[in-house]
C-alpha cells in the first residue's frame, strides 16, 4: 500500500509548494514585479567541486526594501534568471542585497553583494513592472559590478515562454528605471 501512495504524495507536495510562488492577477489593480538576474563570477575559490565561478542564473536571491515601511522582500530567480513577485505594495523600493549559494554534493560556495549606491525603483498598481536584466559581475575580493542593461524585451520573452496563457500578459507592461541615489 505504501508504494502506491508515495507517487501521489510527491505530486501533492509539488502542487502545494511548487506552484505557490506564482499567482494570476485577481483584480485590475494587481501588480507584478519581474526581471532577470545573471551572476558572473571570476577568481572565486573552489570547495570540493562547488564554486561561484562562471555564469549563474537560477537560485540568485535579491533582497529589496520598501523605503516608506522598511518592509523587506526576498526574491529568488527561477529558470534562466527570471524572477517575479506579485505581493509588493505600491511604493518605492531599494535593492539591499544580492546572494548566491552554489552546492555540489555536501560542498557549497556562496557570495553576496550589497550595492554601494541606493538603487531605487517604484512599483505601480495594475501593471507588470519590468526591471529588465540585472548583471551582477564579481571577482573574489577585488570588485563587484552591478549593471542594468535595460533588456526589457528579454524579460518579457522569457516570461511569455514560461507562462504563455498568463493573464499578466494582458496587462500593461511598464519598464522601470533603476535610479542610483
């Protein structure tokens, strides 16, 4: 009996936890923040096969903070660096930190970067708020560079390929400019 239940239990866990981060809009005022983050690492140490050297897109975590309320939100990239979050209140946000952890068996390596400048953007109601592509380049103990190449179409192509029937695609998309303060 146990062997017959296990496949269904695995499917139930996937349906509950695997889909919990994506939600379709429910009202005309719903909003979505989306973008892509790509990390490129150079000169980092290798720990039993784990390193942050190379190009990484999946599993990058970005922490943002609402400047009015100080509430923090963590956003994690999915396949191909795409991230999306629909729970943000309208307002102005700052990018607080980027974090990447790479594992290989029991070994792991990680890196993080807190931008020197306050990187701000504003979220609007009833829209898909597109941050574009964020490039996070780093060399161990030497330099970190965070740049925004405004490849807004790249983000929407990736979102459309992942969710081709999404109602978010029927909403207005605005391209956000990240401002350094």
